[in-house]
């Protein structure tokens, strides 16, 4: 289990680093796909769903293991987006930040007490 970070101790200089830590912890902790879907932590687009359960399982695993972050695909260093190929199909994943009720954007993505992270996996062609 991941220990929450004290967001009161961070300053603007390391806010992106803090968001990265929270994003990586969230993304790599998505083991139970069904539970993540039910709890609105994970969204799979229709295109990904149409590829079948085995494809979904492997796509989620690829997102959990993703580490190919560069200045080009992660300019803020927050690890909130990635792109990879699976079975010759290009996929994207992204993390969005919502308030606790999932009604609007989070007021502070660096504060886990006011933020719910949602991971979406989609086909690049659906973008």
C-alpha cells in the first residue's frame, strides 16, 4: 500500500514532481481492473473494449509498466500521458484530475485529499 505524501510540505518548485509521484503510484497500483472500472478510476474506450478482454488486460499491464517518458511526451515531468503499441495498434493513456465528486477538475492535482485521478486508455485513432 502506498503511503500518501504530505502535500502541505511541497512548494511550487516541486509541485510537478509531487504530481508525478502521485500519478506513478496511482497508475502502477491498478491491479484489479474490474474494481478500477467500477470505482471510476479507469475508463476504457469503446475501441479498446472491442479488442477483447485479453487485449484490455495486456493494455492495462502495459500502462502500469510504462516508463518511456521523455521531454517530448512528458514536458512537465508529471507522468500523466503515454503512448505505446500493442499488437500493432497504437494506444494512448492519460490521467485526468477531478474533484472528489468527479463533477469538475481538481482544484489542486498535487493534493490527493481533493483530487481523484482517472486513467483513460484509448486507441490513438479515437483521439
